[in-house]
C-alpha cells in the first residue's frame, strides 16, 4: 500500500512539473498569457492525456504501467534519438511563442482551424495503436517480462508503426494550430528524427522479436503505404 501511495504521489508531482514546464515554454517565449492558440492546444492536450490515462487504467493497466515505468533501459541509440526529437518538439513550441510575440509570420484563420482539426485524426490514430497494441512502450525494448508478441491487427495491418504516423501528423499540424510558419523548421526536423527512429526500431524488432520478420513480409510499409 505504501509503495502504491508513493507511486501515485510521484505521478502527481511528475504531472505538475510537466504542466508547469509546458506553461513556461508556451508563455515565456510568447511574453504574454494572451495567446488563445496556446490555451486551446493545452486544454485539448491535457484532455486527451487524461482520457487516455482513464481508458488505459480501466481497460489495459499493464500498458499504462509500462508507459509510466521510468526504470526501463532503452537502447543507447534510442536515448540519443529520443533526446533529439524532444529538443525539436520543444523548439516547435518556443519558436511558435516567439513568432506570436514578434509577429514573424501570419497564418490565416482557416489555416489555424485546419491545424486544430488535423490534430483529431492524429490523436485517433495514436489511440487506435494504443488500443490494439498492448506492448506499445515509449522506449524500444523487447518486453520479455510481459511475453512480448507481434501486433498485426487494426492499424498494424496497413503500416508497421501507426503510432508514429499519428505523432508525425500531430507534429505537422501543431505549427498551423499555433499560428507559426517558422515552427515548420523544427517540425520538419522532428519528423526526420521519427523517421530515423522508425528505421532503427524496425531493425531491432526484426532481429530480436520472434515473428516480426514474418510480419514485415505481410505488412511491407513502415509509415506510408505504397511509399515506405
């Protein structure tokens, strides 16, 4: 009971720190709290995170535990790639905030609306991947402790890494939603980092996960059907 209470306290503290960190990135760079795009995105983001948390806690607590576990040991290359794309992701927010402050670019209202609307299918794809794949960890590792098996159903019938498809879509919609064309510079670099991670993860799974090589022969494409 004590360890369970401690874990809940730790998770709450982690959530508060994440929330304050996001607030600082958005509004320190913007130089103002009067940035409606940021408030709308933050509301949608935390609503989505809370919804996923509640769903997983009820329907797939093992996956939730896996994703919240901070004692996992990722591959050395995964540490590097993850750090790189996190830096680029933060840069999207910071550059968007600076763009709002100094008015470097002007995204029309229809573009901003399209950006927010585009976040919906991105979130839907991520949710489908989580619902279908109970081994969808946030690090690249073979989960022998959980009897790791290949997932080939749902969106995994069409591409081998649907989670990344959703994340990349979200990354590409975010600059529009936040009203910054300049933010597409780090958004493009973030996308490139995910493409690299996809290739390295695919290689790792092919070598280390039983049945994955056979799966790649049925589902040929990693991210984009008919392309790659």
